[in-house]
C-alpha cells in the first residue's frame, strides 16, 4: 500500500481549509490538503450563484496570503452601504464613511476565491493538494495518526485539520460530539435583475417568514438569499420565473423596482450546529466543521476564515513538537469559541425576534433599528462588528496589515 508522510493533513479544500494551508507557506511544516471533489474552476462567462460576503478582516487575511489581488479581479463587487429594515418600518443604514473606510466588504463568487487559493498553493513548496481523495477512516496512534482514503492511499501525519464542512467526516470519525438543530427554514439562492439597481449597496429585509438579502454583483445584478419557512420555500420553488419575480418584488417592498430571475434557483435546508470541542487528540476543527450558523448576515465564511487565521497563529512560532501540545490547542479553542458563540447567539436572536409571530416584538425590534440608526456610537459599534474589525482578531487578519492599495477603491 502506497503511503505518504506529512506533518499536517487538511481535510477539505473549501475556502477555509485552503486559506489555512496557504497561510502555512512560511512554516516549517509539510502540509497536505485532500478533498473528495474536483479542483474548483472559475467560469469566466457564468456567475456562480454561490457567493460569499467577505468582510474587512477576511480581506486583510486574504491580502496577507497574497490571494486577494488575484480574487478581486474575478468579478468581486465592493459594497459601501448596507440597508436593513423590517416589516414594521424599522430601518438602519450602515456606510463605510462612518468608519473611515472605502467599503464595508465585497461579494465574491465562491469559486473565484477557492480557485485563486489553489493557484497560490500550487506555487508553495511545502503544501500539496490532492483532489478526488475521499477520507475513509482514521487510526490514531501514539506518535502519529493514519488516514486511509477510499482510493487505497494511506497517509500518516501528526495533526489533522478538519475543514470539511457541516457534514464533516473528520468530526464524525473522531467522535467529537455536537449540538445540532434545524431552523425549520430553507434558503433560496438565485441571481436576479432589478429594474432600479443601486450600485454597491447590500440590502436585508426581515420578513416574518425569515430574512431576505440582496447582495450586489459587478454586472449590476444581485445574488439573493431568501430564508423562509419550509412550506413557503416549497411554494416559491414551484413558481414559474415570472411569478417568482413578482413575489420577490412585493416581498422586497419594490425597493429595487421590478425584479426578474436570471437562470435557476436552488434551495437548501438551514440548520445550526456547534461542536462541543474544537480539538480532540490529534484532530482540530475549523469553519463549518466546528460551527454552522444562520446565513442572515453572511458571517459563516468570515468566522471560518478567522478560525483559519487563528489556527495559523497558534501553530507558528512553535517547534514541530507543538503539534502534540494540547495546551496550545486549548488556547485556540477558547479563543475561537469566545469569538464564534456570541455571533451565533446574535444571529439566532435576530432570526427568531424579527420572525416572531408577535406584532409587538417585531415592532419593538423595528423601533430599535430606527433608534440605533440615530445614535452614531451604537451604529459605529455595529458596523465594526459586521466588518469583523472589532474583538480579539488574529494579527494576520487585522485591517492594519492590509496593503495601502487595498484601502483604495478596488476594481469592479
């Protein structure tokens, strides 16, 4: 049986796993990234409806990795304003000017980011990539851990990084317990065109059935994420395109005029998941493998990228023996749980509060939005939270680490 030996094996070549591996380029560790799927490909012609809202801290991290200058040329759309309102008339607007920035974040297609990371990693001597490599089993031993792949390959390493998503095989094989629950909602994702587009503005309306987000794309269209009850999602899924566009326009208060669907719409179940431990033995978790949250504020990918940055900083600066130092991984776990859990709780509270069947509760929250919009200090605090530039950030993700040219307007 053919065997390979590495210091670290990253399972999962999504955004978070690839970002962590790329960060390890200046370390002394030999790193392998494996993934059951095929390499990501950026389509120059068709927009990928799977998009990520990348906030300023995540941009700073990707900038430090040298990936952002590549990804930002692949239809990355900056947004400088965020407007949020609910069905009772509550309203708040965030502007980049309020925190002395040129933008609040970028909307970037998922494949634009992952393909850029793959291109960068292919130039790194101590990091390797293997696709079509599905994990079958894990055998933890005294001095190492062995991974057996479905293709018969065996790999030995001293640390596994589980970056393989909410249905993590690594987490399951490592028997790390989780708490999981359904939101009893589905998210409908699609690309749409508006008759009255507003450039570089992101929108979110809280409906009683769930939040509805419009994220701007470079060609003037929008990516939508419409979270709603399972019953409502089934109804919307079965509508023809014209009727769906009419329903969407009405639900969005005609804020952007008449809306029409471009291409297909897809839906997926919404759930929340929390791993009880972020590490166990020789396994450490990052991203959705450790936590899955509601997509209403687009924070999932950003929390995962901060996990990757924090794990990188936890591992670097130590000798190779640090891969067996549980005290080090406990520090990582405490660091990231203290950052992730409050955000997860806030997303749950917003989703349940604004979706409450009580007119009084929705009215109070709507009034809170409007009042916060008038209090500069409170609003500035919320903007900094949304942009990921507050709290205990990894040094590699602090906005001060961004090159000066990223403070200027990035290309559309």
